[in-house]
C-alpha cells in the first residue's frame, strides 16, 4: 500500500530509517534489539506497522484467522462458554490485542450470535497501535461499534474476555549471549562496511540470566512479562479470562528466534528496517510463570492442533462444507488441516489461557 506521504512502502522510506538509525548509533553507541524493533515496527514515518497493512495472501504474512473462518468462530464459542462459567454477566468487555485485519473478531461475533444473550452483553474493545490496521478494523467491525485503545491499561473496569492471536511475537525483545566471562547483551551497531550488524556489549549484562554454556543466546521480552503481570492482576480482581495463541516454545526458552518476514519469506532482519515484519518466538513458560505469580490461573499451553480439535474443529468444518461444491469443500478441509497438522501450524503454534483463579477449566484445556 502507499505510505502516508504517497511513496510506495518498502521503497524510498526504508533507506531513510536505516540512515537515521545509523546516525543515532554513531552518535550514541549501539542500541538494544528492543530499541531496534520499536523503531523498525513503530517509527511514525517509516515504521513497518505505521506504513503497511501487511496481513493476508496478498501481503507479507498469513495468520490463522486469515486461513479459515473456523478459527475465529471457535474462539468466539470458547468465550461464550467462559461467559456462562463466569455467571453470564449482563455486560462483559471483549478485548482483542492486535486485531490485524479484524477477521478473527468478525468471525467471533458472527459465531456469538448462537448465544444471543452473550452477544448482547459484549462491549468490544480493541488494542491497536497501527493507524493503517485501525482503519481496516473500522471497516470490518463497524457494526459492533468498537472502542480503540493504544494500551491494555486504558480499558475500562469490568469482567473481561481477552483474545490475542500473534500479538506477543510482535513485542520487542532483548537478546543476551553467553561468553566465557558471562552474559553480554547483543546490540545493534555498525560494521566496517557501514551496515547495521550485531555487536556484543563489552559490559556484563545486569539482568539475572540462566546458567547456560558459553555460546548460548537467551531472549527476554520485558513488555510481554509486564502484560502477563498486569493482566493477571486484573483478572484476579475483576474476573474474566484471556487466550493467547502464538508460535513459541514450551517448555524451555528460545535461543535466537529473532526473524523478519516479507512477502511470505524470511528476510535479513537488519537489512531494511521498516520494510519487513520483525518477530520473535514466545517463551510461554516465562510468560505463564509471570501470570501465575501475579494471581491468575494458567491453563496450557496446548498445541494449537489439540486445542482446536478439542473445540470441535472437525464438526464445524463439516457443517461449513455442507452444500458446497467439491472444490469449495476441499478448500475448507485443506485450510482446517493447515491449522491443526503438526507439520503446519498445529504444534509450533500454542494456546495459553489465563483465568480468574475460581473459574472452572476453559474448553480445550482438559481439567
Ligand atoms: N491478530 C491478527 C494480527 C497479528 S499481527 C491476526 O491474527 O491476523 C500483530 C498485530 O498486533 C497487528 O495488528 C499489530 O498492529 C498489533 N500490535 C503489535 N504490537 C502492538 C502493540 N505494542 N500495541 C498494540 N498493537 C500492537
């Protein structure tokens, strides 16, 4: 799509951001990976999400709700069930973090019509930083009169059902590498050719880090941990539940999982800041620990394939295919396989739920 100034995204603007970062590094020294991600994704002029609406077959990457409508529908029914388990409050905040094109929530709300009292109770809140994506969400979800926020802590009080698909992977991370003399932060500096390049901070890392052998890399996502803590505290105080679906590790922690994707392909993440989506794998164990310590009950993570299968993906797909032509029903079946097969999205992607400690098990997480 065209940038705010009319230039094509990914052409003239990206070089300017790289030049600006290079100048900043020359003046003030290497920057952390988190500072780099913040600039590359959110720079007001050249940031990836400031300029692009990247999600879908014609964009840079595809997500589960864009693969099949069944994904958002099942999550809507999952929330309807939890709403009943919460005692069917007359109003409930339904909040999505990073709704992208708005597809998940559109499918969620359509499915919620099977429970009209739940549908009537919903007050829709969206947490979205990207102006380009807010504009798309406005079109897709206008009927549900959403209220937008920059951050989760701007939500009004009340019982909450929160969903977030591929949100945590977009939060800025810091990386540390273990050398013989201990942990050092991996920062971004400038190499002999004048290109952005990883450098190791000569000073020892101040953060407490695990006792791993030399050569290891560890990632920290401070924003994800702050989110886990504040959301857990809120759920404990005001009631409700949250569902996070993302790609990541459990158990164990990632090594170097920092990656860039553009036009459905891996891309050098330091090459053209602002032109590609930057992400890291989610460290589910650390996220879950932070939420549990702050008072939420943690469920899972479950592999996405197991979770969706337990929610009735096969039946829903069959019903959707009823009366369709053979090619149409084959496409529905193929999309559903893509969501659940381990070699595709079924096992790298995981679902993790947080609930008020008194709620019974949410659907899909056993007992
Ligand atoms: N959930 C959607 C989109 C995933 S892409 C889907 O599954 O298709 C990540 C989304 O999170 C985008 O909408 C992006 O703009 C938003 N986002 C990323 N970091 C954010 C932040 N710190 N605050 C608010 N929104 C953010």
